[in-house]
């Protein structure tokens, strides 16, 4: 006789693991299915954490690296420093961070199965959570909303990059190489992350971006450790993102920023809250988890307006001019640099 789980979670990323950990800690039987052979294999994220997220989740210091300055470059490679009074971000060993979170999830009592593709009959469960990424099979098979707007990004991890300021996140505006988004160079944990992203249907050219920044960083003797890429939803929450007995989380639900595509903080917060709500619903007859979670769902209309502006991919000469204006620098600071008082930007 097959086991019926209280909660089945499809996807072993940040949202899925946070949900599974929380639900298991409340006493539910939880099974996580991850299609990759290992949790943390080839993550589709640069892995930056806001300081308040790192503190709230007690992330081990060995998995992070403090970054204090965001350096924003124009297409002509002029730059401004958006420094923080404290740590602006933490770069992470993202595979290591996900494996640590998987260990926490197992310790809470959940079971994780890797290398397993989900199908509609497995696992038999009382409540199903789809945290299986921007092209969610759970959403498709369950008749829930689908993401339709994406960034596409590609990133290489290097060892041996020279000429790098070790506490600076380098962000590059360029409508020719990164239409609708940016390029970046991040001093990570033992490696340097070099990447570029654009709004679909534009393509990305990492080699061209690396050539553009070659006057700033020396990659000639650097060695590529890994390459990865993926899609990042920017259309806002899908509709509907839940129905009776099924809930979408993370990128599957479109719970990422429409401006940046970033979503780790929200994935962890919403996943944790969803696990609690599912436990309350199944064990105590509490409200539908989606009703509880609705207050956590991002709307951010002004960020959608800014996303519309980025989608226009203004000419590079215009971006060069904007970077010289005080109001643009203030806007960039509010979007990119956490406030020590308020935590992460809204």
C-alpha cells in the first residue's frame, strides 16, 4: 500500500525547502521531490542575500561573503559607488547554501528525494506545493497560472580573476548587451561570478560582455569553474496561483521582483509562511493556505512601472547621461542598496 503524505513539495529550491522545513517542523509528513541529481546542483541564481535575510535564517558564516558597495557602471564604463553604512549584501556559496537548507529540512523531519521527476500521481498527498521553477509542471498539470514574461541570464564562475575590488558588487547598464536588465561581476565565496541577463526575446552574449569589461578586470588567466543559466519570471504573480489542495510558490508563482527577477528573500519568507499555513489547515481546520499567504504576495506596482521603463531598453547614450544626475543616483540607491534601518528595499 502506498504512503499518502500530508504535504508533497515539488522542487528543492529555496521556496520548496523553506515550505517543507516549516511544515515538517509543525508535525506534517512531508516529501520533497527534486528533479536534479543533487540539491544545489547548477542553481539558477547568483545567490545574493540581504543582510536581514541572512540574520533571520541564521545562515552559517562560512557560506557567505560580505559586500559593502554596489558600483554601477554606465555603458561608457563611467561608474558611481552606492555604498552602504553597513554590509550591503552577502554573496553566497549558493550550492552550499541550498545543501545546508536541505539538511535543515531533513532535520525537521521531511524526506527529500533527488533525481525524481514529478508526475500527477506521485506523490500521493493531501496537499501539493509546486515550487518547481518558472516553467512549473505543477502549474501546467493543475490548471494554474503560468509565467509569460522572463529574463534570460547566463553566468560563469571563475577562479583567478585579477583587478577585482573584493567587497564591491559591479553592475553594468548596457542596452546593447543587456537589454532590459544588467551585467554583473560579483566576488563570491572562493570564485568570481560574471554574468549578464536580458529580457526575452532578446538573447545574451556573455563573451561580448566579458570583452566589454576587459579593461576593468583581467580574465586572461582565469579558469572557468562552472557555467549556468536560466529564466527569471518578471511578470508578477501568476493568476491563479492556488486552488483547493494545490499551491504555487517561488518562481512557479511569479513571486519574484518584476524589476530585478530577484526572489530568494521572498521565496524563503513565503515558503516558511506557507508551510505553517498548510499545517494549520490540515491539522486544525484552519483557513485555506492561500488566504493566509495572500498578505505576503508581492504587488509592487511602482516596480512594474520601472520594469516597463527597462523593457524599453533606452539608448546607451541616454543611460550615460542619466548616471550623471543626482536624482537617478538616489533612485538607484533606493533600488539596489539596503537601508540599515529598514532592511531590504521594498
